[in-house]
């Protein structure tokens, strides 16, 4: 007979984990040298990393910062006894000479403070949106930032951005007022039609008139002088900021019960996703002029911004739709049964959850969009890649390759990596334990 | 408990009136000629085999499902496709679901405050006091700042009940509130519902908890194939069922 009964008399106290489980040595032993195949793999990978680094690092650390041309670089390297044909070391002189151009394009150098100020204000304007701790008062800055930024970068009469901004106030007032006397649908229509009339017919004469009365403004900069990372950030941030709300609306439209609305959204999404961005950019740079009324001077950068935004919106719509599909039906029913109307349910219940689920996809789309801004070099805009081609056409730097593209790639990496880190921070912050 | 029940009063005032209601899902006739009158203060348990249309029936009462024929009147408001009427009715009628359907991104307190603040426009502070009052009533005020994912099933269902109560509904609908719960949690939810009944709430409960039906309900309705087959007081219903289907159902559900 086995004795099945057992009663514990004394409770086992907690002890510290054995050394092999804790501490650095324990970690290495457990994760890198746990058994023979693991040890072999570790050694092979280490060897690989060391051999790659040992050939790249000497190239990176090369004393060519002050050289003025590629030939000068090579002679410096040859004097040091290194291989003078590009393999012996990088030629960083090009970055020293042209880094401002890579950042600002052909923006007048005495006005560099304007884009720099715009960039810092961008950080302040984004803070209340991105971080919980930031002061809510900064949201006022966020609201006027697009207009302020436009004015800082392009300059000109201050009345133009102000009158354009007034259009949004008109939309809001129109909505509130018409909503009160004629119902919400008329309110929505008023909030679309009134500002359109304002922007199309009133803004331009009004701002000219105001400028002749009170000539406040700054030196105007032509669009073709904008370039470099300033241009990439300008297009990228516009696309990022606008594609999310447009994408959300498209995703909701695609789920709508109204067949016409649904059809329009599906067609838009599928069409835009089915066409390469390059094609859309060519449309922006050439075809659009044919459709616009003759004489209208619609800035190329603005057209490109619109195309990039539309392109990203279509992808965003699908990402958001994925998040919506992942929500259980019960969430909609609970919201309905509490008496929340459609928009309140979307804003308070559905979107916070759907967007949270979609964060990785949304950020991927943002990163993709930001890198896609380099495609504008194909239609002749001077983004960092367009400028690189320009610089390489210079006699002094003809033949330089790795240093320029490496630098551009490095800066892009910093931007994209920050976005990716931010998204992980956001996911952790929003985690509610389920 | 049985004594408590005797004292519960049913008034003559009509809370819900359903006449000749029919509903189809596509070509499938789910609800057929439903006639039902519920007075204020009644506790009605709806039972029936799976797929008999119990959920669909109570979901029609707060317009989560549309009906195609017949008339539903809730608290004197006729349920039509008019959105205004639907919103009025939904804020008068609370509903608890089998899977709780709490909002996982909000804390328990926020779950309870959301609808009063956004639908009823109750000031933040007052909504918070109401929420705490009802959380105390369902005996979990100490969980107010946790997220639903951190609570047990029974606690979540009690929060769901508190969340509905915060809208001060005059009628509560329950769709199998205990069938997703482990046995030891069923009791805490049923206790909450008993207390609600004692406070005079008009309740329609779809459930398989026949003990609850016996003790709390003043009427049991048996449904099959989209029709009301039999309804009676609990004693009569359980001890002396008339229809053969009812007998079969009861023998299956009570048989072991
Ligand atoms: N959205 C829907 N579309 C089509 N058919 C449906 C839908 N919802 C339910 N049904 C069908 O209607 C019938 C009644 O469903 P209902 O959910 O009301 O049953 P129930 O009595 O609540 O069953 P259970 O006890 O399993 O919850 C079932 O046959 C079901 O398959
Ligand atoms: Mg059901």
C-alpha cells in the first residue's frame, strides 16, 4: 500500500535564486553559451560582427573633414599610406561643405532662423498630442501651427495665412449656428460650403486689401528654393498629420450602411492603393495643371503634399479598418445600449481601441510615407536625394557616393527610429492589462 | 428569500407593451406573433432552448435589433425607426450582456461615468458620486480605479450592472448574465440581481438559472421556435407545465 496522505508541517521560506540564474555571468551562460550549438553560433556571429566592424570603422574614421574636393581627399589618404581609390577611407569634406544645403536646400542662408524656429515650434506643437505630461495650453499653438509654419517658411504677407485660418473659424461658427436653426445635416453642409466659398473667392482679394492697408509681412521665399531635409520633413509631417484623420474617415465610410458613401470610399481606397506613388506625383507635377483653371498658380510643393497625403490616407484607411475589425461586436452593442450616438460611440469607445490595436500598422505607414518623400526628387524637387545628385554633378565631388547617401540614410534612420520608439512607448502607456 | 418575494409589488402601470411583433433575419422568421405586456415592477424570466429567439426578443426591446412588423411601446414611447425615439428608449432601458462588454480601455469608474456624462450631460462630479454609489451597491467600490481586464468575471458582470444603473434606467434587460461565469461567481451576480428586484426594478432576464426564476421571478416565459409557448407564475410553471415542449425542456434542464 502507498501512503497517500500528506500534511505539510513547516512552510518553505523564500531563497535567492542560484547564481547561474541571476547576474551578468548567469545571463551570458544561459543565453549565449547554454550548449555546444549555441556556443558555436555565438562564436560565428561574433566573428562576423568583428570582421564587418573592422573593415567599416577605419573607413568611417578618416581624417578628411577639411578637404575641399574628392581629389584632395584621395591625396590625404594616399599620404597616410591608405588605399587612395575610395576604399581607404571616407571623404567627409563633402558633408562639411554641403550639410547646410542638405538640410535647407537653397533657402537664403541669412533666413535659416525661420525654418529652424518652425522646427522647434513643431516640437512644441506636437508635445501635447504626443505626451500626456505636456501642458494642455500648448494645444492652442498646435491649432495655429500649420499657418504659422507656412508663414515662417514661405514668408510674404501675414494676412494670407490669417485669412485662410479664418476659414476654419467660419466653418465652426457656421456649423454651430446652422445646426441650431436647421438641424445637424444642414449644419455639416454649411460647415463645408461656407469656408469653401470663403477660400475660393474672398481670401485672395481680402488678404491683398488688408496688406495694402497694413503691410505686415516678411521676405517671401520661392518654392523652388526649398529643399533638403526641410522639404522632406515639411511633406512628411503634413502627410502624417492629415493622413490619419482622413484615413479614419475613409475606414468608417467603408464600413457604412449607406451604399453610395461606402462605394465612394472603396473606389478611392482601391484606386489610390492600386497606383504607384510616382504616377500620382507625375499627375501632381504635370497633369494637374491641365485641370486647374488657367492662370491659377497652385504651388508644386502644395500639390505634392496633397498627393502624398491622399496616398498615405488610403493605406491608413485599411490599417484602421483592420483595427475596427478586431473589435468585438459587443463593444458597439454596449455603446448603443447606453444611448451613445454614432459619433460619440466612435470617439469614446470604438476609435480609442481600434487605433490602439492599429498602432504598429499606423506607425509603419508613417515611416513608409516619410521615406517615400524621397520620391519627389524624380519630379525635380530638391529633397535630400535630389540634392545628392546635384552635389555629385559638381566637379569637385564628382564620383562621391557612400558618404553622401550614408549621411542622408543616417538622418532618415534617426527620424524613423524615433517614430518606432515612440510607438512602443505609446503601446506601453496605453496597455490596460488584458 | 421567498418571503421577500411576496412583498414585491407589481403596479398596474404598463412598462413594456409588445403587440403582434414579427421579425425576420433575411428569410428566417425568428420571432412570430409575439404579444407581451410587462407591468412596472415585474421580474420576468425568459427560458427556452438554444436558438429559440430569447436574445433576439429582448434585443428588440432596446432596438439593438429592428423588428419588421408589430408594435413595441416602452414607457409610452413607440419604438419606430426615428432615431430620437430610439435614443430616448435606450437611455431608459439598461442592458447586461453575457460577455459583460465593459470598455477595456477605461477604468471601472470611467466605464460607469461615460454614459451619464456624455448622454445625460450630468456634471462630472455628480456622475462620479452616482458611479461610486452604484459600485458600492454591487459591492466593489475598491476596484473603481482598476481596468476591466484586471477583474474576475463575476466582478466584471457586477460592474456592467452598475454601469447600466448609472443611467438610472426604469427597465433592465439581462441576456444570460451568468452563463459565461464560473460556478463560484454566479452567486455574487445573482445576489446583485435579487437586490435589484427588491428595489423594485422592472426586469426581463434570459437565463438558465431556474433557482433564480423560482425565487425572484413573478412570471416565467417559455419560448421555442420564435414563439411564446407558455407563461405562468413560477410555481405553476415548474410544478405543473401544460405544453409538451415545456415539459420536455424542463425535464432536460432539471433532469440531472
Ligand atoms: N444576426 C443574425 N443574423 C441571422 N440569424 C441570426 C442572427 N442572430 C441570431 N440569428 C438566428 O436567430 C435565431 C435566434 O437567435 P437567438 O440568439 O435569439 O437565440 P437564443 O434563444 O438567444 O439562443 P441562445 O440560448 O443560444 O442564446 C437563431 O437560430 C440564430 O441562428
Ligand atoms: Mg442568446
